[in-house]
């Protein structure tokens, strides 16, 4: 009799464990990673390491940093990192990248970038690696939300503004204050550029500004993506050869971007 009781008890515990696991899976499927606007608003702050570094490095004035913060909804983490939110044309927040910068406005490589989505998944799923891995991450171009804002206030002649796409969020933010006639967006990384990420821009004139390198591989990779995207979107995307043609050998060794080129003496 005791043996039967143990078997029943064990079976019931096993059944409860299966139920608990299924509940966690259901929670994972419905986990809100597309965070609400209040989360973005609560973190919006121009005093991050990045915001202060833009000023101390001479890239932007305090007024420009404040303007860029409001325009891109730049956030600040508790430890001073900047949050580059990825928001689409409908205002839906896909994710946010937390990054750290030195006073010269270059990346602090002692701190790896962190995704807000990953932090939320770890928090809600208590670090369950199996469940965390089962939730796909979704991303969009940094600055994509500007499309809707600009279309609402469309130019008097009815033409949509030109979109300029760079690799780094930092570059998009700074260049947006230097050349405000363009809508500046960023891929967030060399490998993040693809024709599907560019598809929302199909109504606009698009110019891609790849970083430079000694071999020209970055330019070639972006040019190839632009060709595929042009066929998909039925329009022509321009890839700027500015850095390939104007950057010095030493600058290409350092793999400079538009901010480096524009501000270096």
C-alpha cells in the first residue's frame, strides 16, 4: 500500500511539474518584449555617458543633445549607459540596446552592449536558458520611428525626406544634428544590414553610408545588400563612396565612420 502511495505521489508531482513547465512556455510566448511607451519615457534622459561625451568631445552642444534625446527617445540605464531604442513607424518598441561610452565619445569596450529584451527575459523567466532561447528576438532600424513623424509634417512640396543609413547609432544621432535635412537611421552593426530591414524605406530616397576599412569589404557588403534591396523594393538605393574615396590610408586602418571623418581636422 505504501508503495502504491509513493507511486501516486511521484506521478502527481511529475504531472504538476509538467503543468508548471507548460505554464512557463505559455508565459514565454506571451511575454511582452515589445515594451510600452511608459518604459521608454521613464528612461528618457540626456545625461547618459553618451550624452555627456557628445558635449565634452565637441560633437554637439547641450541644446543639440537635448534635441536629439527627445527625437530619438534616448534613454539612460541606472549605471549611466545610453539606451538606443528601436521603435518602428507605428511606435512599437522592438528592443533597446544599452551601450557605454568614454569621455571621448568612443565605445567603452570594458562594457559589452546589452539588450533590454534580454534583461526582461532574464527577469521574467528567472534565467531559464531553455525558455529564453525559445523566444526569437526582433529588431528594426534604429530611428525607424522618424518616418511617421516626418510624414505627418511632410515637406510643403509633398516630397518625403531622404533617409541616410549608417552603421552605428552614435553616428546617426550626431549626424542628425549636423545634417538635419536627412532622416538618420542606423543598423546597429555591420551584420544587421539586410534587404528586409531596409524594406520600410521603400517610399523614400535612401543613401547608405558604410564605414570604411583597409580592404573595402564593408563597402562591398553594403553595396551587395543595396542591390538586393533595390530589386525587392523596386527602387534604387544609393551607396555613398565618400569614405572610400576621401579617407586616408591611416583612417581606413582605423575603420572610421562619418563622425570621425567630419570632425577630424
